[in-house]
């Protein structure tokens, strides 16, 4: 069994190691909107009954309009992690997989666990005719690197020509909709797009995502997941929020992003990348800064493969901004 991937979160473990109650910690280790959208009313029957088809179709239609996927109907899934685990089923055993890296580690783990050879490539130009499937996270986690839709469409066409697939993870794409490949997806038959619901709307605990893909690929994922994969309350919330005006959410995220970047720059830290939902810091003292912040009951994300990196998520309010700024100011490493 392979070792678990290091992720953000883990406040309980941090509190056990450094003290304090978990609820008193400031968790900046994830890329989740800390100012969630107002929770809409959830009909009682969504809790009481299995998800009826009309509820599924309502969420699907809202997702199609929100993601601008045209005649492609997004498939609701219980978090995109659930379908990452299924990706190896798409590819003939023994083929090579390309992952534009560094990025979210669960992709490599899923394919290596299934016996595939995985090439961590440094850009889409390094994907070649050996690869049966390529994975691109855009905007990327953790460095924020993104790719233009036309560049990704060209990569798709190249892979399709050799019988391969392109997976584009747009989990952090809601605040930058111009980067999405979804509006072009209806003409890209070997494309699979993953979208996260919880990060942007601030409801990661809902465990909801969507897959945008041609109908034959969509049906395979649907079959593998089985019936009632997504809960009625999740579908109800998605149908409501995906039809709401997201402008206030984008504006609030931008405000929180500005505050975070201000605190980091005031501390003399170099911002090496990021997305609207997090900032990546590069500093030779990263390990000491991480430890110092933990002692102040503030958790940020460190990386085993890049010890000079720290990822800072957005703080929920000005009081949390000040708490972070004060802790950084007291670091004398």
C-alpha cells in the first residue's frame, strides 16, 4: 500500500501536536472559500427521499448553464476525488500516463496504484505519442499555472489522434471563467473536465463535483459510480447556487485575496504563484515559518516535495488577517 498523500486540512492532528482546541485554530491550509455563500433552503423531501430524477436534472441543467457546456450535460459526482479513483479504468493497462507537475498528488497515486507508468512532465509540450492519457490542472494547485483553452484543445486533438484522453481539472476555475475549456468541450470527444463545487462556494464538506465529458464517457462514469451517488441535499443546494449570481462571491474572494497578499508582502515573503483562493510562498525558511505558525495555532500547507514552499489559503475576515500578520511579524528565523 502506498503512503498517503499530504493534503491541506488536518486541524485535529495539528492541535494534538501543538495544543489548543481545533476550533480555535486558524486553518489556512486549504484552498476553500472561507466566506461561504448563503445556504439556500433545502426542501424536507431532499433529506427524506432518495434523489428523484427531477432533482438530478435540475442540478444538471443548472451546472450546464453555469459551466457553459452547451449540449453536454455535466455529471454530478460525490466530489471529484471519487472520479479520480476511476480514471485508470479508462485506459488500457500498460500504457503511459502524463501528468503536468507538480500538482495535486492523488492523480499520480491513482494511476501508480493501478500499475501504470506515470511521467511527471513539466508542461503540455512534453506530452508525447507514448501517452494514453494526460492530466492538466488549470489553474494549477499549488503554483496557479494556467493554460489557454486553445492550447488545451490542441493538446486534446493531438492525444485523440493517438487514441488518448485529456483530463483537465478546473477545481479552482470558478473565479476565472475565461480559462475554462467547458465551452469548447462539445467538440472535444476525448476530453474530461473535472469541476469542484465546494471550493468556490465554500461547501467542501458537501462532497460535490461535476464531470463534463462526451455522453459515452459520462455514461461510463455514471455506471461505475452506481445509483444515487450524490445526495438529495447536495443536488438541491447545487441547483440553487449554480443559478444564483456569483458576482458577490467573486468580489468577496478578491477582497480576501488582496488582504492575504498584503499580509504576506508586509512580512517580506515572496509570492511565487497561486489562484484567487490561495497564495504560494517560496522561502528558504519555509519549514521554520510553518513550525512558528503552528505554535501560534495557524495551519498552512507545506510540501514534502518542495520544502521551500508554503501555501496560504484565504483568511475569513480582518481579525484573522491581523492574527496572521502578527504571527508572521514575530517570526525571527
